[in-house]
C-alpha cells in the first residue's frame, strides 16, 4: 500500500495581501486555536488543493480568493500541487511543472488517480464509465467540522457525479472488499467483451455477404442497378462538398483565434517590458540619495520610501495582470487546439469519402471480377474469414472465462466476511471506549452503514465508524492511504471527559504508518504522541501580513512556471 504524506501548505490572498505557511509533522500535527482563529479554513484547504471541496466554505474565505500550494510525497516521491480558483498545476520533486489542468473531473482527477493508484471505475449519471473525482477518493480520510460530525460519507461537496449506490461501491473499494485488482480485472473483461462483440458483428456481416453473393451466383446472372449506383455516387459527392465548406469555416475560426493569441502575446510582451522598466526604476531609486534631480528639467524630487513603495506596488500589479493575461492566453491556445482537432477530423472524413469514391468508380469492374472468380473460390475466401473470426471469438471468450475465475476471489464470501468482521469488532470496541451504548450492532453491521444517533453521542459514534473503517482500509486496501484530517471533534457540547476519550482514541488508535492532522480548540489530555502542536492565536485572520512577501514570492514562481512565463 502506498502512503501519501503532506509536508507543507502555503496559502496566499493577493486581495488581502496576507499569507500563511504551515509545515506538518509526518506522524501527528495538532492545529490548536480558539474559535475564529482559522483552524477550519486551514484544514479545509488541504484537500481543496487536490480538487476536493468541503461541504461548506466560509464566504469570507471565498472572497479572499486564496491560492493554495501543498507539498506532499507518495512513497517518498515528492510532488507539489497548486490551486488557483479552477486552475491546477502539479510539479515534480524539483518543483518543475509537469501538468496543468482547468478541469477536476476530466483533468486533475484522472491524473491524481494515476499517482495514487486509484483504479476504480464507476458509471456517472449519464451511464459513462469514469474515474470518480478526487472527493470520492479522499472521503474516508477527512472529517469536516460542518458536515462530517452530522453524517458519514458527507464531508465533501458536489457528490452527485455517480449513478446508483455509489456509497456502497466506494465503501467496498476503500475497504478492500473490491480493491484495485477487482476493478482492473473488470476492465480487462470489459475490454475482451468489446473485442468479442466486434468480432461477432464482423462475422455476422461476413456471413450475410457470403449468403447473398452465393445466392446471386446460383442464379448465374449478376444484376447491377445502375440508377442506384449513380445515386450513391451523387450522395457521396454532395457530402464531400459539404465537408469542404465545413473545413473552410474551421480555418476561418482558427485564423480568428490566432489573431486573438497574437494580440494577447503582444499585451504580455508590453507588460513584461513595463515590469522590467519598473524594476530598473526601483533599483535606481534604491541607489540614489534622499533627493534626486530630473535629468530633463533639472528639478529636485524627493526620493522617499513612499516613492519606492509605489514603484514596487506598480510592479506587483503588473505581475497580477501578467498572470491574468497568461491564463487568457492558455484558454485561447486550448480553443485553437480544439479547432485544429475538428479541422483534422474533417479532413480525415474527406479523405475517407475520396477513397470510397475511388472504390465505387471501380465497383462494376470488381463485380465482374468476382463473377469470373466463380462460386467455389469466393466460398473459400469467405469461409476462411469466418473461420478466422470464429477462432478469435473463442480465444477471447476463453480469456474472459479465466478472468471471471480470478474475480471470484474478490467475491468470495469467506474473504468478505473476514473484512467485515474486522470492521464490526473494531466498531464495537471503539463504541465502548467512547462511551456510546445506545447503538445496536444491527444498525452498523453493513460496512457502508448510515450512523444514526442523537445529541452528543452522534459525533462519538461517527468517530468510532471513521476509525473502524480506516483500520480496515489500512489492512486490506491496495490503493494509497492518505492523511487523516479531522476538524474540531468537540461537537454537540461534549463533556470534558467524553472529549478526552475522543482525543485519546484519535491519537492512540492511529492506523499504523499513517499521518494525522487534527484541529482542536484545546488539548486537555495526557496522551503522549510523536508529532507537534501548532497554535493559532490571531482572531479572525488565519493569513498574516508578515508572511505575505516570502509566500507570495514562492507561489508566484510556481505560477510563472506553470503558465510558461519564463
């Protein structure tokens, strides 16, 4: 099993001109702070950076337009991920940009699935087989303050992509009941089923052609409907001209988009030149005395800190405008690529029609040749094709049968019972440790059970479920085990004693080789742990002015690189 470990997060608001850098311990990091110090905003930002948005995000945090960067490793392979609104970039261990995305479901999600070994495929609501977005992968590892202590499998927003019983499917996947290997085998079966279907269609078509042509030869006379033949040629010619016109339209669109691209590139060049001049002005001002004379008019001007600061602010605004224009340029380049793809597809269709026309023109000669070849030779050719297709069908069905035997291992009831028993036994034990006595075993018997309890017992019952499930994941899953992020377990007015029990379970029952990031208001417990405590003290502002310069410089470098500004 792979392990994802988060080492650092950087948060930057250019609107507020504030930032925050937090470094995490590979084992346990406790984020401690009173209400309104930004614990939840910090914890929510972790998986948001990976494209998984929490159920509730504070409007003030949204308005700050925070850019986030998370540094992490997967089995000691280092990565960095950057998020700016709907734009994402992934960097390697040298912080060199390796991929950028403007979409989570179709872009970032499948890419992260490759890094994390997330191989499950499920049907979306349109019936298409897809890799579920990142939120579905991180669900077992995140307990949101606003949603996670009210219901399990609910900490993230927009969980509406998948069709049917997705909670059961995801629970079976994460728990190892139906792990990666199950879905890999299913994909192989689907691949061979597609091949069989294609071969059977080809065989049926070949058999029909054989039967019809043999029937024609029995009647000796080969009839040709010249009028029908002419109509076919005319229809193909009309389609050919229609595609040519469509190609002309696509060319015009490509030219239009390229003009926009050239304009944007010109703007970018102007901005870069302006930034260079501002930078030179700034350094010139630094070198001069408190007054400076104008070389043109001879007047004396004050060379104050305020003047220098204005120059620096102008350069910063140019930097933001440069990033904005580069994002626009990236979108135009993507639009051009789409138009070129359509143009190439259109050209391919034109070539296919030209080939068909060439064949049609020689069709009468071909039919004469077939007639001359004779019934016997034709049957030999067609029978050979049918035999080849039949052999291919049989071979692929044999492969499917073998794979179905392999998949029986994951459907074995004894194996599933072993996994479910570990979950039930752990759940029963943790409910006792957390002083929850009003839930019957029947109500949580299923591994995807909806945990139902009232009052202060609900958060403790949910914690028992989360940790029972994570223990099973750690034991049987073959994907990547991610950091356990738990936000503010003190919900529903927990008594001091019950809160101590919750913290004790979180720290003492930590899954082996896992990372915990825990947000708490206070730490009234004597549990020893390997890790560190980070205390947030500033009310109503997680981000700090004094961290802006260093964090801004680092994030801007990543942005510039991902947008090819250098």
